[in-house]
C-alpha cells in the first residue's frame, strides 16, 4: 500500500516509508512517453536519509566492513551521523550509501549517454553513465531485445552540484533537520557515481516501482544482469534492507564489473557483504 501512496505523492508513516528509494530526486523536466507521474515519484522517493534502527545497524556494519581502509576519512553529516568519505570514488566497486559518501565535488571522469531507449525525449544529465557502465548497459539491452525484452533507461547520473542544490533548497525551505530526512546528503546517492541506472519497461508503465520485479522484463534483468556486470543493488528482504539501508528496488542497477556481479547475484548478497568478504 505504501507503494501506491508513493505514486500518489502521499508518504505513509512507518519504517518501510523511511528507508525508501536510493534513487532519490531527479526532477529534471522531461516529457514521459506515457502520461504517468514518474518524476513526481522520484521526488517523493527522495525520502532517504531518515535515521532509524535499521540504518543504525547498517551503519555499524558498514563501518566495521570499512575499517580496513585507512585512507577513508570520517565526517559528520548535517544529521549528525558519522559518514565515511570514500577514497576510491572511481573504482567500479566504490561503496556509496548512507554512511559512505563520495568526496565533495566528485565528478566521474568518463560520462557518456548510452545508446539505449529512454522513456522520454530530449537530452538530460540523468541519461549519462560512466563509459564502462554505459557500454555494458548497451550490451545488456541489446541482448534483452533479441529475446523480446524491451528495456528503457530512466535515470542514471546525478551531479554532486545538483544533489547539493536540492539539499540546500530543502534546508532553506524546511530546515536542516527536515532536509536530512527528506533528501539525500550530497555525496551519498549512488547515482552520483555514474555507475547506477534505474531501468523500467512499458509493462511497468515506465515507473520505478517494485512491481517491475514481477514483470517479464524485471525477471529477465534479475536473471541476466550479472553477465553484463550489473547487480540489483537493493535486493528484497528485511535482512538485506537492514544492510543496504534501502527497500527492495528491482529497477536500480549498479555496475560493479562481471566478476563481482556474478558472485554477488549468485550468492544473493549485497555489495556491502561482498566488500566485507574481500
Ligand atoms: Zn536508482
């Protein structure tokens, strides 16, 4: 039911609503090919930086996972949480979550627009991915199409400045505390790495919703994405949500390279767990 509420722009109370989407805001004006309210969903999906027990546990785990990396620096976020600044932002395996952020102003080096279908016309920042991820996405979409599975890329890269502006705007209009509840801190959105893309399909109404996982396109992606170096970054299950800090997002693909992707998907683990094993 919460899912429906999100679609209607009304966030219900409760834990599930508090650990919503890692996809967060990208309200870049774009005309959807269908008359849906995807962009509104994306704005509401920004509800991400909320502090709760699950995230506290996730934070503790993340921090212990990452202790070995001594170059990482600790910072205190606007909400008072300890946030580690990652030292390997350009790595395919970079960990970005609510407690691991990209360095201020980080810009991915090799952004490009993949030659794939988008459910809107025009050219936008969010169409970009880093080159290796873009190449892999093209290969995956082409392979899918040969099997009658038509995929669309919805939202990829988001710049640090854009995320910062969104956050600053929320601070101004809602205050610092509320801003950190309703929007992702700059640097903590995986979309800023240029390695994440939200994908969708016509069957899913070009929306970013959990129903996508039940469509034939969503099932194909879950089965084959690792062959192209992608993982379902926020897998299903309360145990996984506690680790990632996010609800199940069958649409949010993260490029990590084929070796890591095959291991992660075959063993049904998260990127956090994979990095802890390394
Ligand atoms: Zn996403």
